[in-house]
C-alpha cells in the first residue's frame, strides 16, 4: 500500500518537474526557438487551435523563426496570434507561403523581467510538488491503522527527502534558465 502511494507521488512529482521545464522553454532567450510558440493558441475558424497543429515551426537563423502553415488560409490568424502574444515583442510578416518572425534583441531590463517570470513559474512548480507531498501525507495518515505508525513514520521521512530532491531539480533548471536569459 505504501509502495502504491510512493509510485503515485513519484509520477506526479516527475510530471510537475517536466511541466516546469516545458514552461521555462516558452520564455524566450536571445535565440529563436520553436518551443517559444509551442503553446500558442490560434483562432482558427473560431476555434482556439495550438499552432503546431496548424503549421510547422523551424529556426531560420539565430533570431528568426519560419512558420509554414498547412492551410494557407490560416496565415492571417497565425500572424495575429503572434502579434497578440505577450512577452514576445515580434512583428511577423508573410510572403504568401510562409510567416517569418524576427525576434528583437533583448534589453537588460527585458532580460530581468523574463528572469522574474521564470522565477514565478519555478515557484508555481515548487507549490505543485508540495501539494503532491501534502496529498501523499494524507494518504499515509489514512493508512496508519492498517500499516502501523513506525512504517508510516519511515515513509513520511522518505517522502520529505523525495520532495527535497524534486524541488532541487526545479531549482537547478531555474539556475540554467536564468543563466541562459542573462547571457548576452
């Protein structure tokens, strides 16, 4: 029973860390990266649709992305969604077949803003991990009558250590992203 709780907690904590890393990838650095547009929703014939379902996105060079829509009728919608995207500051252009997005250089002030955004996302991930821990502790409390207090005590200590380990993974990812953002 305790093993089942640990399996569930481990799975959920892994998902929280992966979600944090994916979230970090959507914050732009000095380089163009297709992951910036991964979560962009485009209003396609009245339905919000993820950009990767409407077009392929690739790096053209270090500061620009090339978007090739599968349906040429979606170009205007894609352009508008990119213009409306917060924290990007890019002005897309199209030549009738592809959409080009050239990213402006980041100022020192903008870089620091992005660091704050990433720190907020990291804190959200830490909170998610702590919530998983709290849920696991609740499940252990429910098992006290069946398993015994000594077993539950050991399991709770192990859960605390596991929580610390996952929070450190998020902190490490945050440090890497912060260094990447502040790199000129």
